[in-house]
């Protein structure tokens, strides 16, 4: 994921600017800008101290960042800086402490970019800052050169957290993962109507095959599927199919669907069919399928399961 971090001093709360921790409502300026920013970026989130995050995944990050800067300028905010990085802490530090209106950090150079900055950009506590100063740690590069074990022993959990940040290791989830759409398949026709169950089975077989192939590629199973029949009288008839256990087996679904079709009576001919998966779970995969999924995901697990 590529992050765009925008920062403007115009949105920094005066109380925060002098180092106090008094909480204040989100800046009204940024709240006013969010609707316009969402017209350009798919996802935008307000941060602290005048920061705005934008998700550039799947887009040309530099072009998007320039469009976002233009919105700030159009709203009368002249002092604003944007930074692009795949690591949140790098984007944030570049936006707040970098130079120029737009800073783009090349992937792979994040640690080198942070190294010259003073350790204070990581917002250390006063006590930890004093301890680090006592051993001569002045920059992010100085802290990054230490080993984790010694940092944990001497500076505790906060020191270990700063050590990771100084090495451009930031595991924060600025934006939640995008939910994947549930797979579905459909087919419509207008020249004729179908009433023959065997011909319906032929079409459903192809549609279910598409869905099960997609499920297997994701390493998932389906718990329920809904068959939606579009009828010649412009009505729709939905029928839920639910096996005893989750499965991604094409054959298992077709055996169950055939038994359901024998009991279904439709009031008119069929002019379209939609098959939609309703629920699924990776945990419901059979053991061997789960192991194949882990293998495809390059999970380096070397254990004996038999």
C-alpha cells in the first residue's frame, strides 16, 4: 500500500504546538477539506497535528498527491506539504519535517531517508529522550544501528517501538483492508424461456463452476449459495442452498443443487439465472486445502501434519 501524508501548520492546534497534551476536537479546516479530498482520493483519514492521510493504492501516487495539494491551495491553504511512501512513519516525517512541497521516498530507501533526522521526530517521551541523549543517540540512524535486545533491556517497550520506527518498520494500519466482493455468476437471455430442468442444470453447472474456481483461488469455502431465477413475468425467485458443511467442491454443490431443483416449482419460464455466494470461511476448508492455501501464500511453516 502506498500512503500519501499531507501536513499543514495551519491545522495544528495551538495547545499541541507548545507541547501540551490537552485533547481538542479535530481541526475544522481539515474537516471542511475532507469532502473535496474524497472527490480525488478513494479513502482519506484525518490524523493528529494537522495531518491528512490518503490511500494511493492502485493509483499514480505522485499525480494524486499533486491533485490533493491543488485542493488545499484552492481552499486558501498555501503552506502544505505532501509526502509519498509505502511506510507510514516515513511519509509522516517527510510531510512534517521535509523540504519542498512534494516529497517522494523511493521504495527500499526508507531507512536511509530517516537516518539523518534527529530522534525527536519520532516523538519520544522526555524521559526516554534524556536517556538516549545520555548514551549519545542523537539521530534515527544512531538508534537503528543498535541491536534490539540491548534497546529492550535498557529502554523497555517504548525504546523497542522507537527502534523499529527508526528502521522504517511501521506496522500501523492507517487504512483497514478493503473487503473483497463475494463471487457471483449470472447469465441472461431474451430470445426464449427455459422450463426444462436439465437445461437449467447445464447453465447452473457452468455458473457454479466459475464460483468454485474463484473460491479455490482465494483458499475459501462457501457456506451458502443463493440461486436467483429471473422469470418471463418479470418476477424473481430466490432459493437458498446450504450444505451440511462449508465446501468449495464443484461436484458437492451440483449434487445438492440437483436435489433442490427437483423440489422447486417455478410459476413461469426462466430468462436468467444468478448464483451468488452468501458466506464463506477459510477456517472451514478441509485440512489439505488449508495446507495448499498456506503453501500458495508462501507461509514458511515446516511442520509434520501426519
